C-alpha cells in the first residue's frame, strides 16, 4: 500500500467533500403534502425558507389536519435534503479502498 498515494487521494476527497457541502448548502429542497395543499421549502442547512398553504387547507374546525400536513411537508423536505447529501457523499467515496474508513 502506497501511503503517499493514499494521503493524496484523501486530500482530493476532502477537497471534493468541502465543495459538495458548500453546494448542498446553497440548494433548496421543496416538498408538499395533501396533494399540494401545503408546500415547504428548506435550504441545505435545514432552515425552512418558505411555507405555502392553500386556503382550502385551512379549516378552523380541523386545525389538527393542517398541522399534520405541515409536519408531513417539512419531514419530506428534510428527507430530500438528507437523501441528496448522502448521495453526494456516496459519489465522493465510491471506489476508494481505504482500510478502516469503509
């Protein structure tokens, strides 16, 4: 095993990871619930940047249903962000054979 090559590969991977993380932070992830009744947008840092609620989703007799829709949309947007992050990191580490890392 060539230690210099391994260290060089690790430095390249670290640089690519930093770039991927920066790109991820600038992305927006949108999800909806209730057939589009509630839409949520989060950024790559997981911060909610927008919530859109269709007026038809607002029923003062059933606030719990609206709360559930908002929660579902937020969770779906968060999952999209996490899945994108995992896929991005997986691409970077694919093919590396570093003992003890994988």
